C-alpha cells in the first residue's frame, strides 16, 4: 500500500515556530525605533528653541537700541537749548539736519516755545524776523481750520520744525488749545522727564503708519527747577520729535540679517508695529520641507520681551516664521525612524529568510547592509549640519558677550541670592574692583551694603517678585570707599515668571549731581551779589541827587554874598553923615544946597532898592531852606531802607512808589521832567518794600537818563499802578525818551550790559532778580529808537485786608 506524500506538510508544521521569533524581533525593533525617534525629536526641538530664543533676544535688543537712539537725539537738542539762552532758526536747522541724515525714521523734529500772554506779540514778531513769514499763534476751530488763537494766560506754539517743507502748515499751532496735548506737555513739565505717545498718522498715499511722539521739557537754567513751582516758572519750552516706528526699527533689524523670526512691537496703548511674513505660500513650503502639519510646534517658538523706555511700557512679541522653520528643519528624527524601521524590517526578513531559506539570507543581508550604509551616510551629514549650527550658536553667544563687555555702561548680573555673575569692564573702572574680586561675592555685602542702602535691596527683591522694570537711582561704594551715584535699569532674568536673578545696566551720574550742587551754590552767590549791587545803585543815586542839591545850595549862597557885597549901604551911611553935619541948618541945606536937594530923591531910590534886595534875599533863603529840607528827606528815606531787613510787611503800594520818586526828585526837576502819577485804588498787600523801592529807583533813573538824552522839549514820565487779573498787580514806568532797539531789548537785563558811558550793568540785572525772588517778573518794551520805552514790574497781589490805599492822582 503506498505512503502519503508529506513533503509539503513540513513547512506548514514549522510556520508557528518561525512566526514567533520573527514577530518578537519586529516588536523589539519597533519599540527601540520609537524610543530613539522620540528622544531625537526632543533634542532637536530643544536646539531649535535655543536658536529661536537667541534670535528673539537679538531682535528685542535691536528694538531697544533703535528707540533709545531716537530719544538720545531729543536729549541732545534739549541740552543744546539749556546751554543756549537764544536759538535762531538757522542754528536749530544746522543742529537737527545731521540727525535727520544719520537716523532713519525721523519724521519731524521741532521746538515748542512757552509764551506768556504778555509776550505773544513779541514772540510772533521775533519769529517773523527770524525768517518765518506771516507767523502767528493759531489754533483749530470746530471745522479743523487754523484761526488766530484765543487769549489765554500761556501759549505753547510750535516755533521751529524740521523738515520745514513738511511741517510749515502747523507752524504756530498752539498745543495748549488741544486738551490732550496740553495734558501731555503739563505732565512732562511737572515731572522734568520725557513724555511719549504712539499714534497712527496718514501718509501721502492714504495709508497710515505708526509713529512715536516724544516731548522733552527745557527749563531756564538760571532759575531753580528742583521744585514743581520752580519747573513751572522756569519752563522755556519743549523739544519734540516724531519718529516712524517702521523705518526706525527696520534699519536696526537689517543689520542683523534675515533670521526668519516674525516680530511685533507693542506699547501700553495697544498700538502695534509688525514685521511678519506676508506670503502664505511660505507656510506651505515650510510644511512640505519640514513635514510638519499647520501650526505644529509653533506654540513653543514664541516669546514676549517687556522693556521700559522713557515713560512707556513696551513688549516685543516674537514668533517663528516660515523662513526660520525652513532653515531649522531637522530630519534626524525621520532618519532615525526610517533607519529603525529598515533595520527592524531587515532583521525580521533576515530571520524569516534565514529560517525559511538559507540561500536567500546572504543576498538579503548584503542588500540590507547597503541600505544601512546609505542611512549612515545621511546620518553623518546630519551630524555635520548639527555641528555647524552649534558653531553658529557659539558665535552669536560670543557676539552678545562682547557687546556686554564693551558697553559704555555698568552691566551687572546677579543670581537670586545677590551673588555677582556678570561684571563688565565699565563696572570694573567705576567700582575699582576686578571681576575676579567680586565674582560669586554678594553685591549687597561688598558694593551696595544693604544696611547702608536698604532701598537697593528692596528694589532687588521687588524685581525677583516679578515687578515691572524701572529706572532706579542708588549709590554704591567703590573699592577706595568713595560713594558714587548710579542710575540703574534692571530686569529679572528667567523664563515664564520664574526669576533666577537680575541683570542691571547702570550709568554714573556722580559728576552731574556735583555740578548741580555747585550750580545752585553759584546761583545763590549771584543773587546775593546782585542784591548788594542793587542797594549800591540806590545809595549812589541818593548821593548823586544830594550832590546836585548841594550845588544848588552853593549857588544860592554865592548869589546872596554877591548881593550883600554890592549893596548901597555905604552910600546911605554917607548921606547920614552929611545930614549929621548940617543938623543945625538942615532945612536950608535940603532946600538951597545942591547936594541937599538930591538927598530926598536919593533916599526914595535907595529905599526902593533895599526892598528889592530884601525880597530877592528872602526868596533865595526860602529856596535854600527847601533844598536843605530836600536833602534831609532824601537821606532819611535812604536810611529807613538801609535799616530795613529783607522781609515782607503790610504796605500800601503807593508808599514805595512815592519813596522812589523822592530819591530821584532832584534829578527829575533838574532835567525838567514832568511826572504824571496814575494810581488805581488797591488794597494793602504783604510785600518786601525794600526790594520794590530798589527796583523802582533803577527804573525811574533809567527813564530819567532816556529823557535827558532826547531832544524833546516835552519830557514826560508816567508812573502807573493798576491791578492785573485777580491775583497780580503791575507798576509801569513809561517815558517818551530815546527808546531802544530790539537787540538792546534782548540784552537789557543781562549782567554787565549797559548803554550808559559810566554804567556798570548791575542795576536792571539786580532789579530783575529781585522781581523774580518775589514771585514776579520785570519786562521792558519799546517801539524803537526815539519812541520811548515801557518798563513793567508785575508782582503777586497778596492782600492783607480790604483797605484801599490810594485814589487816582494825576
């Protein structure tokens, strides 16, 4: 009987033993491939994230540097105005043109002048003379048309602007008429710091652009600006600038090159400036290149960098764009996955083939070996690319460290315990410590001891707690024990609110504070000298007037002596002797003797002559008595003010005016000046009477000088007292003398300036300082040579009681 054919059953009976090891090898290979894929992907994402953060930090630094440069332009112009008492249009244009050429994004640079109502006409005239035709102070009406500005206490017109061609239509626009602009300017004036705002402005093509506006206050450096009242009184105006954020930031970003990172700059008001990829096809290209799905991994490639500049909070938002994703595409993970799958498949097939068919095993091993070699070559290329990326990262890091080391400001980094981790060359130069001496040492034990400077430690703790960065002034102790004053700009270091320390930038302001203290001391000495010079002027005027009166007394005495010497008393004595000789025949002598006949006529004539001489002598004695009394009154007035201390007292405003007139009375009469008094009825005020008399003596003396040197026959001086507003009064000294030019008006109150041949230039300068000390002002005005002058003293009306002091007198 034949046996059954079992040759084909053997393989079937061996299927299960062969399948089990093949599946086991496949599962192990796939598991190892998945682990390798996940770990490779994690490492590559971490490297891409580090590259992204480096480039985002560079973009943030570029934005801060670009905006800081524009603020430095405003600060340079403000310093120029503080150093220059008068700036002309050509000077302003020459100053700002280099900035406009050097820095991109500058849309406008200009000067806003602070003009009180009393100086409005003079401001407009000065601007026209400076080349700004038809200049006047204007405002916008309800239809947004430019009309002449309404009267108000102070104006803030745009006085200069560059480029002039693009801003001439707003020349003279009074920003005080705009409540929003007025509030911003008032904030800058009272704080003494920059004020900025970000707005949208229309371009010539109808599109809008984002602009940064900066206003910087400028004060009169001769005044005291440490207090709020001092800043308001000594405000000269504002330097302002308008910068287009696009060109301002783009030029700085262009220096960094194309990095593929999209950036958005925001300020606290929500206004944004973007630099984002605009072509949607780039996203598709990036996805096809990297194999990513839309939006994959982009949530990790974003960052927010806050910083404070001037008075505003800014943030730089960065996100990875298509270019960044394309240049940082990593394929290692896919090669690992592919290699693992290939190896797993090859191993499984090899095992199956080896078990199934030994002949096929050698060929399959050779094929898989060739595939593995190709995969290894690809892996080698990826490793080389990875090393190149790491080299570029180290280069960028070295560049950042070099910027910190060569910065012209102290750069100090500290960990959360206050130990020093960063200390650049400028910090070594200012503190005197070497980096090796302070590295890992506690800053608040060595350089800023917390028991001596507790505010510095409090600021450090505030930043670690997540506080907003701000400017902070704090002293430090150098290695030699010297105290230096530093202005710090600090920020916390860390990610996502987890602060690991701080990084601070400091600028040494010790010399500036010392200069401010010396300036205050010099100003105090100058005021004291001016006061003494003013009183010397008054005393000199008194002595001059007394000398003139004494000349009149001397002339009167000489005339009286000559009159007595020429008297006919001797002739009368001869007649008496002749009558005594003819006493016995007096009747016959008078009737018959030729000499006797002339005696009655002679007696009649001599009696008339004696009466005339008597009347003449009596008149001269009365004038002599009047002059002596005038000397006494003048000296008494001067002595009363010489003894008075510089204090305020209740005073009728007419009293100091009349006392100043009394001191100058003799000079006015000698030069035939007619004095006209025009006094309003005003209450008794609390005032420094001595300073008011000092000022008025100088003003009346200057008016007398102007009248004495004129060729007019009607020399008239008006002294006018009137109230100005609810809280001020004015004393005006008006003459119709020789007048003044505009050039003289601009210098009349400067120390040492005088138009008199024997003058010293102290009088009007000391008078202006005295008026300023009393909270007032002294101004001069003239329509030109030969048309007289007006000096106006304006002071606060500090009422004592409801008592009027004088009725109108002419």
